[in-house]
C-alpha cells in the first residue's frame, strides 16, 4: 500500500498508536523529496500531524524540497536549535534559502548559534538574491594552485573525509584566490602524477559572475553541458560553485512558473492554503482582468447604435477578438521562450517582427476568406462578409506586432512578460478587434 493510501487510513483512525507507528515507519522509508511531496499534497491539519512524525535527522532535508508557503508554515514553529542542526546536513545555498524566510531576529539568533566557519560560509551567500548565481552557489569548494603537482593534489584529496556533492572537477585559483581554470577529476586520475596542475587544467570553462540570473545560469549549463561551474565576483575572485542539481531545480521552477504565471499564480503557492489567503491572492489578478474586460466593454458601448441596427455584428464580434487573441498568444509565447533561451535580442528582433507580420498576413487572408464566404452565405450580406474579413486581418496583424514587441517593452519596465504579457495582449486584441470591426461597420451602415 502506498503512503498516500495509508494516509487515508491514518486520517480515519487518527490517534490510534498503531496507526501513528505505522505512519512513522512508512515515512522513515521514504526519501526527503517524497516526504515533501506528501506534505504538499495533504490538507493543512493532517500535514501538521505528519510533520511531527518526520524524524529530526530527515526534517532539514525535507524542508529544502518544500515550496515557500508550506516551508514557511513549518518554520514558524520550528525551534532555532533544530535549524542550527540543519546547517550540518544541508548545502549552504539550500540553508540560505530557508533562513531568508525567517524573521530577522530568528535569523540573527540562528547565525549566532553557529560555529565561525559555518557562519562565514552562510553569510557569503545570504546577501545574494535567491534567483541569482550567488543565491545558487555553494561555498563548499575544493581549490588547488596551478604550480602544484598532481601527486600533491591526490595526497591532499586522500586526507579529506569526503568530496563535496557534485564534484566533477577541482577549481584552480591563484594565490589571491582569483579563478584560473578547472581540473577535471578524470584528468587528475589518468595523468602522470608528476605533471603540474597548470599543464592539464582546463581554461575553457568561463566563470559565472555572481550577479547572473538563475535563468541565464541554466542556459549556460545547457549550452556547455556542465556539471558544475565556478562563481566569481566582479574582480574575478572565486566565491563558490554551482552544481547541476541546483540548475535542474531552476529549470523545473521556471517551467512551472511559466504555466502558473499566466493565471496569476505562484509556483510556491500552497495548494491547500487557507481560503481567505488564496482568495486574497487571486483577487488582484481577477481585478486586473476585470479592468481589461471593462475596457473592451467600453469600446462596444461606443458602437451601441450600430449593433442595434445590424444584430449580426454581436454574433460575429467574438470571432474577430478570439482569432486575434490566439494569433497574438502564439507570437508572444514564441518570443518569450526565445528570449529565455537567448535566441532573441535587439539585433534580430526587427527580423522576427517582419517574419511574424508576414505569417499573420498569410493566416489572416486564409481564415478571413473562409469566414467572409461563410458570413455572406449565412446572413445574405456580402458587405458584412467583407467587413469581418478586414477586421480579422487587421486584428491579427496588430496581434503579431504586439506579441513580438510586448516582451521587450515589459522587460524594460521591469515587468515579467510571462506574467503580464497575456493580460496586456488580450486587452490589445479585444479592444483593437472590436474597434476596427465595429468602426468599419459604422462607416458602412451609416
């Protein structure tokens, strides 16, 4: 029986010692990521009971896999001493993410309780945003000097209790801790040990500036097939390294955010959050959409008399708006993805705009012709068919231009196009579609 099936039995017979012990045993057999998944899939009251059954040794590992909302729920009641113990079992970057959710007073208390070495490592990461290279990096890095022989490096490694997780290469630094290159473990193990590090190190791997965005870090890892990469400050001094496991988390979070952002939701939102909390968050997005709907309604109201004369216009209006919205969404999605993966920049944006206008024109003419013929036959009005055809073509052209230009425009205003782009585009295509179609109809039937 799966843990989720046993959860049902637990909820029906809560309080029975046998059930609690069974659940404790089952939880102990799960990996931290699986426990985190179970907690996030559980209503809040039962979630607290399950959290109490998680072993103290596993709790820190579980925390790093939870979304911000659910993690914050447990951190509110977590003993600072237990948080200090978590520092020993978590990577620096993961523990820093946890501390950033705590009140300043608790954070200072946790830092004061840590030993000097761990505190220094953590304080090196805390100043950087979570979505930057500095927020992703781990300071637990093994470094070597270019002048050292491989034999000396091997002896040094043998004295270590263990290598940091994700270590595929050692970082080569100068006497001033400036990044020089990487020494792959494969070369270290297969090369003559009398050779120096300088002779076999790889200088092709460029260090990542600490202020680089996490999305750009993911792109660099994907393009260069990296497992780990060094992170440096503005002067080239080594600060830490980023490993592939953190980059995979970034890629997954970005994909989730792209889907959820269009509905005004956050990737870290708790599925089982309290009603009032969820309602408050969604109310803002619904309010924005209401404003855009009122703008479209205002345009329709301007042409009220025309619609009263030709009732068929009310039937055909949604077609113009819908076709423009779909065409614009296709372009907007393509451009946002292109920017995210580094394929689109100012240099080729004009070419892409020209391409999208031509595509919109071809599709517009194709579907406008079909709609015009159908409208003329159904309503026995060739003029009406011509009007909706013109409205379709013009609105699809406006949609293509808007979908291409909006991401760059919103980004320049420090607005995430993945979140706001869809709403703005829908407003433009609705307002423009109604205005063009009904405006032409007013001139034609006046």
